[in-house]
């Protein structure tokens, strides 16, 4: 069986960058810096989609290679998912099947959201699932996974506003990778400034389409390749609404994009029973496109806005611990 692990490298060349794939030596050629990231992701996704293997035959490719991609841990565990990893400051990209334990131990990596895996073309959808399966991911899990995915897939300098928009686009896109955001929704997202769209367009993450609707927006997602074919659109839209509520609590008023993104992150990573959560500070910073040193100021603001009850950073581990003012509402009660 073909090993489900693919690696592409972006190498400097006199005339710019070249995309080099370890699996197809004759492929590709020159690309410009702006499109390098999206070209790398598209190429990897092309391999993954061309090599569909039933879940029960997939194995941890990290383990197969001696777990060289992460610090030592206690062994493989958890379900096999596609893991997208970035090394050498964005020069090397790898997409591979990995178990939950290896995925968690790998730096600069994100599990590709389940919605993409479920979109395996040709899988009979009418056949009942024989195996007892846990329910699909709830809104909170979906949002958490997509935030993690975007933290790796978007350029590090992407603004908080563009990240909020990318999250909504990912959750609201249709089966052809198009997303339509009406004027009212853009207003409630406070994302009607054209420069936010420009930013994602420059990163080649999406392409804005002409629309006849005044004030609304239509776009085609180009990162697509990784997220395409997602079938459970209603579930995703439900998650998009969940994220919207987590970012715009009535008490938080007209806060700016970074605190809104931060509040989605905190809600998505909190225990729904207790409203408490923890996460490495660095991971939250990467998801927000900010420096870890900037976050305390944002967290204080969220306390002032009445969203967060308390927070502290553990000095030994640099882990952030927090308690939300309100528990994140589980999806079932929506
Ligand atoms: Zn290739
Ligand atoms: Zn491993
Ligand atoms: Zn493993």
C-alpha cells in the first residue's frame, strides 16, 4: 500500500521559489512567494485526495517512520487522522496519517478537520454504519479543529479580522467551495471592510467573486483542496453560528477582532461542564496571529468586558488557564 505521507519543500531559486515534491520529482516548477503556501497545500491535498484508503486500513505514518517528527512520547494512541505539519518556518510542508498521540506531540501541526475526511468521494452515503460510532463532532469541537487547522494553514502574519472571516468562510462554504455572506451577516461579524477580504485574497486563500447583492460577498475558497467535499453542511453552519455567538456575546459590545477571536478560542477550548480551560499560551497566540506577550492585555480586556471570569499563566509551563463567565453552550441545546 502507498504510504499516506507526502512532503513538499519550497526551495529558493534565482528566479524565486521552486516547489519540490518528494513523491513526484518531475512535478511543478517556479512559484511566486505570495502563492507558495497555497501551492504547497494544494499539492499535498491533491496527493491525499488521489490516495483514498478506508479508515480501518490507515496506520500512523509517524510511527512507521520511527516517530522522528516530534519529541518522544509514550506511544501511539487515538484515531488516525490527516495531520498537516509545517517545518523550517514554512519551507517544508507535510501531510500524513497520524494517530492522536503523535499529532498532539508534533509542533506546528494541525489535524485536518474531520469534515474534509468525511468527504471521501465514492463512499456510499446511504449504507448504514455497522460499527457503533460516536456522534459527529459537535459545534465546539468543529470550531476548535478549524481554528487549529487555520493556525497552520494561514500565513503567520494574517490579521485577527481575516482569521475570523476565514473561520466563518470555512464553516459556511458549500460543496463547491463557495461561500456567500449576506450584508446583514457581514455587519454582525463586523467584517464588512474590503481590506479583510483583500488580505485573504493576497494569501491566495480565497478569491472574491462578483456579486449582484449590494453589501454582501461571495467568494471561492482556494484552500479548498484540503477542506473540500464536506458533506455535513448543516452541522458546519450550526458551528459557524456557535462561533458567532462565542465572539459576539451581548455584553462584549463592539470589541475589536482580536478579543473576539480570543473569546472564540477560549470558548472552543473550555470544558462545557465547568467553563474552565487550559492551553499552551503559544498555541493560542498562533491561532490569533499574535505574540504570546500581547495576549495578557487581550485577556484583561475580556475580563473587563465580562466574558472571562479569570485567567492565569502558569510560569513553569507557560500554560494559560482560564474560567469563562458563562459556560459554552453545548451544541445539543442550541
Ligand atoms: Zn507531488
Ligand atoms: Zn509519532
Ligand atoms: Zn502515532
